C-alpha cells in the first residue's frame, strides 16, 4: 500500500500524528523506554498493602524521537541532492524556519517529516 502525503497534509496533521509518522518512518530516532528499577525491600519488613491504582484521566503522549540537529542537517543535504535547494527553502518557509541549524527543538519532528516528503 502506498500513502502519499503533501507538505500541507503534514503541516495540518495533529502533533500526535506527526510523531507517529516520524516514529514509523524513522525508527532509528525512537528512544526505547527504560524499565524502572524496583526498590529492594528489606527482608525483615513485610510489604505494605497495595493501594488501588489511580485512574489515568489523560492519555500519555508517546516520547518524541531523539532527533538531533545533525540528523536534520544530514536530511537537508539529502533533500538538496534529490530535489534541489528550492525544495528545501520551501519546507523551511512553510514551517517559518530561517535555516535548518536555527530550527527550535520543538519543531525537529515537523521539519524531519516535511523534508522526508522530498528526500
């Protein structure tokens, strides 16, 4: 199955969808969740009675992928090689970013997803 997305589709997508796209397209940037370490109980003490778990009222957002500015620069080079400078300028303009190296961290996933359309 082929899915085609335009830059506008990506720009209009909710943040969770953009995060899902980046995680799906670039799994190497996704951090594996770390298992919390269980505290060791002293042998003499008895474990406390379990309290009922509190209900979660808000769905937890998945962790954003660990994308670095170097990853963005490498992807930008790939876009320039495959689609040209105008394609990269258009992506940056659409996101309101002057240069790839000046992209704020909160827009890393958006920029990576938008550049992926062209590379």
